[in-house]
């Protein structure tokens, strides 16, 4: 039986009509909090579709009671999310997403192009080279965009990384090298590989290698092992006190509410830096709510 308490804010409204029964049939949500699900999914594809207990909240009934601005932005993103990340094309002038259904083909040259539908734009983009078509479509010749070439050179010089999932260019704005792209893919800013937790790359800053190939933390760039033949996670377990290595803490740990669901991964999470630990726990809370319906009203 569904509880009338809002699964997000925890308010238990005595008016049974005030809170909305979610599609999972296990939880309810107040009308003030409902937009949060859709705003989060709009801002981060990792949380699309918005869910509770694994059940999608994308229903006509729920969408119709959203504020108009929230609903409009969500529907626009929903169109974008329906297309594979590597196949998406955006207007080079106003960055509006250009849906494949709007592509056209010039009969004479067979050039595929798309006109931007954003207010005050109407720019034409070549689907093949993704460059703006300044004149007539039939006169267009695909070539490397000079501005794009300059940008890629800048990216290389600055040491920026590219998300291998959606090909977005990402700049490290904070100290931790664990990156989470807007598409939801997590990777290491140093090596570009999918994030797997503690590994040979330094957690913070650029790696500095000695003549033997070991970085400033003592781990080899090729093998991922230190001089003792241990991985970073293995060394962390070796150095940690017994209670931390076993991931014990129970009710004394304020984060136990989410750590208790992590099983063997709990020990590894307890050994990483505080900033990254909090980021991982925040993501875990959101996933537990959406996939298993576990509420964390105080977060």
C-alpha cells in the first residue's frame, strides 16, 4: 500500500488528494516536488527517464501537471535523448538539437542538410560535416571546419578529455579526476578510461612520471602496480585500519543509510577522498530511489 508521505521531502500531508501516487504504486510525491524528478532528468541524461522503484514517471497524466517551462524543456530533451549520443547534431549557431526527422536531402547534389527551427535562427547545417551552410546547399562542399580545427588544437594543448560515450569535450573544473559527463558516463580524466574506482591514476591533479614510468603516487602508468606489486585499491586495503577495510561503521556512520546497500563496494567507498565519496553517495541515493524506491528524505 502506498504511503501518503512525499518520497522526496518526507512531508505527510493529511489531505489524501494533495500527494500524487507514483506509477510504482509504492510511493507518493507532492506536487511541489514532482518537477524535481523531471528537472534532474533534463539536466542529466543519466537520470532519464525519471523513475521511482524502476517505474518510469513519464506518463501523460504526470507531464500534464508539470509547470509549463519544466514540461517544455523536458520534452525538448526527450527528443534529444531518443537519438544515439554519437549521432546527435546541434546547430552550430545557437546549439539547438536538430532531430533526424527534420533532415532533408537536396535532389540535385544528394547533400543532406537540416534547418534550425529555433526562433530567430533558421541556420542550415550540413549533416555530413556538421558545418554551417552559408550559401546555397547545392554549392556546399564538405570540409574541415577551421574553427573546429582550432578548437581541437586548443583541446590538445590544454589536455582536455573527450567522453568516449558521447564525444563531448570536458574540462576539469574541480580537483578530483573522476569525471561524470552530462550523458551520465563516468571516466578518469587522466587516462580517459571508464571509471572503475581506485586505480593507478592520481585522484587529484595531473600525473608526473619518473624515468621508470611511476607517477607521484608510486603507481606505474602501464601496469597500474606499485613497487610492491599492488594496485592502488590493494594498497589502500593494506594501509587501512581493520575496521575501515572491513567497511564497518553501522549506525555510527551518518551515511550508513546508503552504505548498507553497497555490499562489498562499501569498503572501497570508505577509502576514497571525502569529496569523491560524497559525490558517489549522492549518485547512489538517486539511483536507489529511482530503481529500488529507497527514499532518503533528508538529502
